[in-house]
C-alpha cells in the first residue's frame, strides 16, 4: 500500500511538472506559415541554361526553437526548420513542382525574437543547408513542348529577414534567402546524348506569419 501511495504521488508530481513545462516549451517553439516565391538558377559552364530563372509560387510551414534568458529578452537564437511546397500550372503541359526543406541555425533581434517580445521592428538571419527537389517543363522559343527536367540537390544556404510587429500580435516576417554555393549534377536534357553537368542554386523570398497563442 505505501508503495502504491508513493507511485501515485510520483505520478502526480510528474504531471504537475509537465504542465508547468508545457507553456515554456510552447513559448520557445515558434511555428510560422506563409507564402513563398522560389527561383532556381540553372547554369551550364557558368552560363544560364535559360534566359531567366524558373520561378515557383509556394506555401511554407515551419518552426524556430528559441533560446532566451528572460521574458523581456530582445535577442534570441536557436535552430529552425521549414518545408515549402510550390507549383507551376502549365495547362496542357501539366504541372511543375518544387519541394524545399531548409534546416538552419538563426538569430533574431527585436520584434519576433521571443513569444513575449513587444518591439515593433526586428532583424534576423541564419545559415544552414537546403534540400531541394523539383520538376521543370521547358519549351522552345515558340512555346512548343521540349522536355522535362527532374533533379534533387543539397546546398549551403543563408537568409536575412525583417520582422514587423505593428499590431503586437502575430509578427510578420519578410525573409530573403540564397544558396551560398551551387550543386553540380549530371542531368539528362533533351537534345543531349549524355547527361550534362549543370549547376543548381535556389533563391527567393517569403512572407511568414508567426502562429501565436498555441
């Protein structure tokens, strides 16, 4: 009987500790969502393969985990991750798609640095690695179908961002990103007997909204 009583007390204390820790976890876990415009720069021997970078419109979802000392802290840093799914609708040529998953370490000062932050303007940045996979349909100058290209690559990446918190609820972030180095992949393209060594690099910008009060 004493053993059962001690077990019940231990479970109760563990439950209380978890309940107290949960708000702290949610305060440090800052999820966000938004829209993104993605570009892929594809080059052959440092010459653009197409006359302009291919663009995709997408939807992003992700989260940062922030480390900070007090609720009044205006600076925070930590790891983060994001997933973006993007598409191009091409009518009779079908649909192009792109999937990106960046993993990064970041730091932010001012607005949006923590769940408690009340500053109206903030800045931030981060570095990490970006996984990208995509399908691209390319056409001739006259608009006739030529072929499809599919490729997957990893690149070192970085971003800079500005956060606005004018209403002091759900801060809005404008983020600009760029892959620091391209990835070279042997890629089959129409009209080539053997796969061609192409360099792939992504860049773009997104508008992200923090999800508050989870």
